[in-house]
C-alpha cells in the first residue's frame, strides 16, 4: 500500500504537475513508499511506545509513515463501503449531499506526532475517526490572507508556509493576526469541513481516519479568490 514517508513528523502536501518546475532550492519534503499494513503497524507502534533512540531528539525528529487506503464504489477496496455505509454514493444523505460529485473514501492511518500542514480543500469534507485521537486546528476562509500560503504554482500551493508547530515562525508576516479554533477528535467522532475551510492536523497517537467528499459550495468563494486562488 502507498505510504507517505518523511524524515521527521511533517507530512506537507506537494505535487509537481506536468512540466512544472520546482522553485530554486526546493526539495520534496516527503516520498511515496510501499509498505504492507503489518510493516506500517510495526513502525507506528515503535513511535507509540518509545521516544527516538537518540536521547537528544524527541519523536518529532524520527521518521514517520502515513498509511493510505482509498476506496472507489464498485471499483477498488469496496469493503470500505461495507464498513462505512454512511459514505455510500447510492443515494443522497446527510453525509453525501451530492452523490454525483462523490470522490470515493480516503483513509489515512497515522502514527504519533504526524503533522499535516495547514491547507484548504475546494470541496465539502466529512471526516470520521475510527481509532485514536487527532487535533484539528481550524480557520475560516476569511483568514486566508493571514495564513501566509504558498502561492499558486508552488508545489505546495494553498498550504501555509508557516510551521504552526514552531513558535519561532509565528511572527511571520500577517500570521499573528490569524484567528483559529480547535477540536480534539477521538474514535467515533465526525467532523464536517465546509468547502475551503483551513485545517492543521496533529496525530496525538496511533489513529485511523476516513473521509469522503461530496461536491462544492460557494459561500466562501470570494474569500479564497481575493486571496489569489
């Protein structure tokens, strides 16, 4: 299965599209590797149970792997729809208001300490936590200009260039003006993220999360376009 691998605990999104060139000095922050579930679980449990073997470093400096499992209805990993029937695209529901615009089920299994950098997605998003705990720090789209995003064309466009886990970076540009709220999700919790809401995610322990997207709403469209996206 596909895993994102990082030399530390940060898992920022990035993508080079077609002939797009990387900015000068830019280095891909993660790489894709293949791991079986038992191999991933073994690595995750090592992070869960102990600190980095170098006593001068903590778990944030250790290698991390983010296990990914995707399902497409009647096509790929269809058992996910048996386990999560609320995401079935066969009829409109509270969780799937636009079944014709559904984009499958996306599951990520995280280990202690993993950080997914601040970003927004241009779609509705329902998130279910099946195991463990995650911290979500959320920001309304009207905070876009305060969040110091990588610009369009950058491999990590629409993601914040500020490391929210590093207080030394909190004084960058307009970032000190940003307003956020947060929630701790645990097994059995669901979170609805409206279109274009920003989210910064920290895995507090070993966790399993699945989410599904269903169409786009446009109530925050102006806030994002005024921000340059």
